[in-house]
C-alpha cells in the first residue's frame, strides 16, 4: 500500500447506530495525529453526526458514497489506508466495497456474521487482495474477535510451553445484552439468498465452508455446532448445563478459517465448538435444549417466510429494524465473558478468558471494531504478513490482542 494516502481510516456507515458508536469510540482511542474521515450516502446526515460528536471530531473530513455506487467506492478506497464499515447486511450491500478495497490495496474491517457473504468475497476477491496486499478482515465485532483471538492465544501459549497441538477446544459464552436489528437483518438476508438458491444452504451447514483449502482440512470427522450436555463433560471443574451458542455456526467457521490461513498450526486433530451457559437450576437442561431448538426453529421459520412476499412483509413488521439500538444505560450495563477450554496432544490443558464490559452487540462491538481499524492502520509492522480475505487472528494476531488489552478488555490464558 502506498504511504501517501489522504486518510488513515475512513468509517463507512457513520450515520448508523453502531457506526456512530464506533465514531464516538475513535474520538478517545485514536491518537491526535490520526487522519480520520466519516463516510455515508448523505452529506446532511454526516454533517449532523460530526456536529453531535463534538470538538474531537470537528476536523474529521466527510466523504459521500453510496454502497451501490462502485465509482464512488473506488474513489473512497483509494484515499485511505483502511476502511471500517458498518453498512450491512453485507450480503446485500458489502461486496462492492470489498471489490474497491481489494483493487486499491486498501485494508478493510467489517462486522459481518454472514458466511454466505464471506464465501462470495473469498471466491471473487481473495486472489486480487493477495496481489495488492489488502487485508480484508471480516467479523471484527463481538462476532467473531473474542472467539478467534481466544483460540489464537491458546495456540500461542501451547507453543510457548511446548505443549503440543490443540485438540478438543470448547468456548462457553456468558453474556448480558440484546440481539441487534442489524444482526437479525443479516440473518434475513441469508435466508432470502437461500430461498433463491437452495445450494447456498450448504455454506451455512458445513463446518469448513470457509476453509482456504478443503484438501488440507483436519480429518476429525463431522463436527456439529449443536450442543446439549453437562458442563462437566467439557471440564470437571464446571457445573450446570450448556447449549448451543447462538453465533456458534458463524464463529466456528471463522476460527477454522484462521487455522487454515495460518497453515493449520492449531493441529491436525483440532476440533472446535461453542456453547452457552444455561445455568445450574433444575430447569437448566430445558433452557439449554431451548438454545438449539430456538435457533433451528427460527432459521426454519425465517427460510420459509422469506420465500413469499407476504412472509417478508410480516418479518418487516415484527422484527427490530436495522440502525436502531438500546439506550446508553442499557448498553453500558451489558457484559460478556467467553471461557475457552482447550486440550493438547501432550495432555496439558488450558483455559482462555476473554471478557469485556458493555452490551456485546453494541458498546463492546464498537470497541472491538474501532481497535481493529486502528490496528490495521497504525500497527502494520507488528502484524502477520498475510493479505487477502482474512480473519481477525490471521490478519492482526498479537497486535490486536495487545490493543484490546490496553482498551480494558481481559484476554488471559491459564494452564489447567
């Protein structure tokens, strides 16, 4: 990438709910010398948002571009080192910006939880991004940085201890927070795509659908993201029940892609899954079963309703709208704790803890995305030398981990 870019970072989608939260975070987190611009399709809205952000953003430039205007996106990408985008669903609106960044050699970070979008980006733009040196980094929010960096740091610790390769590895999620309208809209976009082309369902169902080289995938048999079991089966020290984590189907694909992009360094017998803490009450097994059943029922209903116009109109009426979110008080009262239990070929056991304050889908995500963008823009000398359609761990590794620790998040690995 040329060093004479006009900006270090352009935040695309700055007038949206999460976009504005990310802008607010960047005011305090970015160094005073960082050259930041806000981008979106309405100059009036951008001007209003910059004014609402206060004096810290007074000197930030404004860039007008629509997600459907390829020429405008090409011009935007050519002006900056990094584009951070909150404009989703990415399956509907994201590919033109990926194309622009891949061509310009511009780094990129998004919040997608859409495997269909990532698969299409890989197929169309990975090789070009490799050629231009662009790091196109997907899933830089609560989905999927905690998952991805937790396993990456477990791997780093096992190497430092000469403890062998990772084998069975399970993340247990505990959190307080809501599901954003944007996340729901992303799910709808994927269901509508599958309704148009049923072959795309395989991308959601297969655990290695985002693999960089399927011929090199670990031969560990079929892995399922569905779970209902006692927590003690994961580690004897645990009590209660666990069920399927709502974002497991996406996060696990990101972690497995990281393993492939890094050369399958986690191990040839690496197995990974994600579950959610259902508690210890007598009703905990029913709660845990409800996690999996609710996910399957929701996806099935969404797929069926997405096939007909009446169903799509019904979804429009009952689901939260993208671009909306909870109050500041509700956002600040949220939290998340992800504990990842790993076994190794030597018999050593580890647990990684990744925790943060703030609603995971909003407040914490703004921190995660903001730091990912700053890392791509400012920490180039301390990142892995990879380019293409990447994951947070394969693109930024220790550099992003250090940034997030400095930002107040807990990222620790302990030996069991």
